[in-house]
C-alpha cells in the first residue's frame, strides 16, 4: 500500500513537470532560448559582459563599470533578448508559485 502511494505521488509530480513543459510559457521560453543561442550578436555581447564582470572583480574601475553599463544597455535594447528576459521572468514566477504552494503543503503536513 505504501509503495503504491509513493508511486502515485511520483506520478503526480511527473504530471506536474509534464504540465509545465506543455505550458505556453515554457514552450515560448525554450523557443526564445534557442533563438538566443543562435544569435551571434547576442552571444558576443553576453561574452563581453562576462569578461567585463570578471575584470571588474579583479580590478574595480569606474571605466570598466561604465563600459559594462553600456554593454548591458546594448544587450537589453535587443528586442529578442528583451523578450527572452520577460519570458524567463514569467517562467521563474510560475515556478516560484509552484514551489511556494509545495512548501506550504509540506509545512501543513508536518504540522498536522
């Protein structure tokens, strides 16, 4: 009986995961992620930003900070990247709601 219940819970978790993967939010996010990965301009800007961040950690500098801000603005001004960030935020919010509901449920189980 206990094994059946455990399998049932695991099945329901798998159903939740599949529901998330079937959601429009997730599908749109994955589509945008693929487009981002194929966009050389965006990839170069992201690489430049990572490099500048590493340099700033080693050698703090106002000039480097200003250069980083310019690169970030340039990246954020690309409509595809902006759309990707919005969809990522949407997906993260959905996952946070699910996590919070699960946390509340587990907490309630432990209290009762």
